[in-house]
């Protein structure tokens, strides 16, 4: 799976000194963005070409809280890549191997006015190596 | 279901002029907090008594984007209230009735060091009327 | 001064159980937005007419931390309202009267492409009663 | 000055496709944190030793909006380092050299219960090379 590394910031935390449950979604978005950049074109280039990838479902299981200054690895891969659909499996892991969160975010490829459209073939081809075995 | 009303703020939005997908979780937390306040004791009072409610699962389906200044109704009810578990069904609806998001957030009742514990009986009793029929 | 009331949310806090220093700016923006709504037209209506109010300076003095679930009053008034400039004095106060923060946010009235323009006369007139004595 | 590089994320932006004015403070905090890490001990280590650095003033001048996916350099240096006071000058610059923001954040060195205390001598010594000429 594609790995994106980051560190927990003050702005990510809430009382109890752990990452606020919503902020993990920020991290997942960052990781998806870096996956796209790594295969050629960042989200911004696709958007300039009239293609966006709005989320339609999120499923997350929170395992262990991440804390301020923790180094995190965010793993992202694809579990579906077909027609207009891109489903991403994700996992956030601490430096010591503890799993913080795992789950899936499901997206649809659309035009800027949010009409579903097929994933552009060159994007589909570049994403193909990130589709996980068994899918 | 319990209804909490709010309005979309600049800080909730991202490019494309819609609410950023993670920010809906902020709104859901606000609504759960106001539900607790409405039945007697806000989260803070429970925390001062050593009881917290960390999330362990989130399942969300995004239907239609909410935009800046939209008035939203956030509906929250319980689908499970048993032993240490509190599962909340949630729905965010615009003033015109359009459904923005629906789903579930699942929580466990724990001590401050995150050891599961039974939901305090008086809290359980106060939450009982918010358990949705069929559950 | 115009008063906007709100309550500190989990999403506003960081470790140490106080509001994160950047989040007070979210609250100030909410208060300015409600001031505009109270005098007739919310920000969104002005934006639809091609008028926005980007910030160009922020000066804040942090007095005492606000904490989760604190009730806050956010006071906003104008210290300058002339040509293209709108300067807002602001103060955040707890229910017990303790001052959390005070300062100023300075804005310029512009077209959507961020060219300065005179404040529309009807807006200027409606804001005039909020200009603080001595200014 | 110390330079920290980052990229604008979806979560940083708001409608109008620019960084929300409060989010720059998140970036400034990240940069100060990386400055501390670079000279030896991250904030977290100081906090574990009972020393924190709450903000007491923020002064910012916004020059040009940063946009999604922009690469930013955040420059941080000290303008004061004396007794309990640490004042940081800061500047955010785009890859093309355009200045996004400049200003100052002022902090006080305190114990965990927010009583001012002298900056620990080893920290003061390590920060000394980051004090800007003329200060």
C-alpha cells in the first residue's frame, strides 16, 4: 500500500490529549492526495481538467488513540476501481506498529457539477498498481 | 429523534464551497453533546465523574453537500444502549428537507484510562427515551 | 457592542484542555457574520452581489484560556468604517466575566477578484450604529 | 531564519479557494514546533518536564492568499528571548517568492499551571542562534 508519513500536531488534538476523531479524516485526505501526486497528477490538476472525486461513504474503526507528536504512517490502497468508483482502504499505524485506525473511504469520479463520469483511462491505468490483491 | 440546529460556518467549508467531509463529524459531536445536555448532564460533568464515551466506529453516507450559511438540522438518536455500548444514528438535513448525510457513530463507555465500564444507570435511564423504535 | 453567544466544543480544544489559539479566530468570524446578519444581509448575500471582506490584519491579546463547554460571549464592534476599510474590535468574555481575548481584525471591502472598493452605502449606513464612540 | 516547508491541504481552505485566515496559525505552530525539534527537544519533551509556552499575543498581516496545493515556506526566528519571554517573527512565502503573511507571535514560558518562569538556560542557549540580528 502507498505510505504517507506525518506527525500529530497541536491543531489535531483535543482534550484528553488525543487526536480529535474528525481530524483523522484530514490525514486520510492528505494521504490520498499524496498517492495521486505520486502516480503523476495531484488532485488540483484533475480539478483543473474538470474532474473531482467527492466522498460518498466513510467507514472507520478506531483502534488506539494517536497523541501529540506521534509519528504516523498512513497506508492507502484501492479496493475498487471501476467505472466511476474509487474505494480506498486505509490504515493509520504508529511508529511502534500499533494500529490507530482502519477503514474505507468511498469516492465517485464526477465533473465539477458533481455528475458521475468514468474515471479517465490514464488515471485508471496509473492507479491500477495500487489496487489490492483480492479486489 | 433529538434535533440540534446550527448553521454552516466559513471554518467548516473548503474549496468548491461545500462543507469539508471531516467537519460533519464536528457537527455530529456537537449534536450528541447537546442531546446529553438536554437529558441532564453534559459530557463535561460525566468526565468530571470519570466517565467518557470514546468513538470506536463511524459509518457515514454523504448524500448532498451542505454549503456556507446553510441552516442544518442534525438529528441524533440511539440504536443501541446496552452494557458499555452507545450507538448513535445520525442524520443531517437542510432547511429544504434535503438529506446531507446519514450514518452511525458507535461509542463505548469507559473510565478516563479508557477501560470499558457499564453505562451509569441514571444515564442509561435518561437516554432510554432516545432509543429508536425497532432497536 | 454586538454580542454573539456560543459554547466551546471538543473540536475547538487541544491538549491541555483549552481552546487552541487559532480557533478563537473561527469564533470571531462567526460573531462578525452574525453582526452582519443582524443588520440585514449576511455575508453570503454580499458575496452573491460581488462584495467580500478579506482580512488584512489580526491583532490579538490572549488573557485567559477558555475551556471545553465554557459559555462565551463574543463582543464585536467597529473602530473604523471608512472608504474600503472595516476594522472590528473584538473581545471574548466568559460567563463569569473573565476576559479570554481581546483585539482587532482589520478587513478591506473588495470585489470577488479582491480589488478594493468602497463599502456599499446601504451597508455602511447599517453598520454605522456599531461604530464605537471615540472612533 | 528557520524554514519549515509544507503544502496547503483541503482542510486548510475555505470557500473562495484560499486558506482560511485562522489556519495560518496552525502552520505557524507547526513551524515553531519544528524549530524546537531542530535545536534538540520538541515541545512534548519540555511539556513532560513541566514547561510550556502559551501564546499571549498574535499580530499578523495578510498579504496574498495561499491556495490549495501551494507549496509554502514558513520562516520563523526570534525577536526576543529574555527572562520568560519568547517572541517569534514569522513569514509565510510561496514558492514564487510572494509573501502570504508576516507577523509575530509572542509567548511566555510557564509551568504547567501557567505560572511564568525563566526560560531554561539550555533551551535559551539553543535558541540563541535563532535570535535575529538587531534584536
